[in-house]
């Protein structure tokens, strides 16, 4: 079954202590419902964007590490969920509910999977190679 990343976006100045008890209860209830439906693979909130470290490969091959998120924006990823869903429509159903519970915008993307050469060889030897990636 395909997996989808749901990333919730929060304002850059979001203060976790401003979350109401009602909001927290809605989020926990949705998480419980997603667990009961067996769609949750992984879900979590993230520390504030200001605590992020960004890595950029330089032309000489060295990696530059800087403080803060990679992109300067008014919103940053505040949490992620990886779910299993039959298709994008089902993933969007869950994401809509998450956007309401979290009172935040979000993005949904299918998780890209490319088997390693070793996995492709094992699948071919087992008669399961389809040539399909993902």
C-alpha cells in the first residue's frame, strides 16, 4: 500500500504553549482514530524551526552547517505523519482532518520508494520483479 507524508505547517512564531486543551484533545483523538484505522506509520511534532540546523554542500564538496531552517519563510514544518493509504484521495481525507485539528495548513506527498540494486536482484530471483518503482 502506498505511503504518504503529511507535513503540517505552522507560523514561524508559533508558540507551543499557546495550544489549548481543546486543540490538544482534538489532535490526540484524531491520532487515536488513525491508529485504530491502521493507517499511521509514524507521526510526531517537531521542535521550533529556530532550533533547526541546515546543511548545504559546497562546490568544493565540503558541507556547510548553519543555524536555522534551510528556507527563510513565514511558515515552517511543525509536524509530520507518514500514513498508509489506498490512494491520494484517502490520504487527503486524513490530512483535511489533521489541518482542522491542528488549525494549520499542510502538504501531502506520496513517499517515493526506489529499491536498491540488491533488492531488485532479490525480487528478480524470487520472481517478483515488475520493473515498477515505488
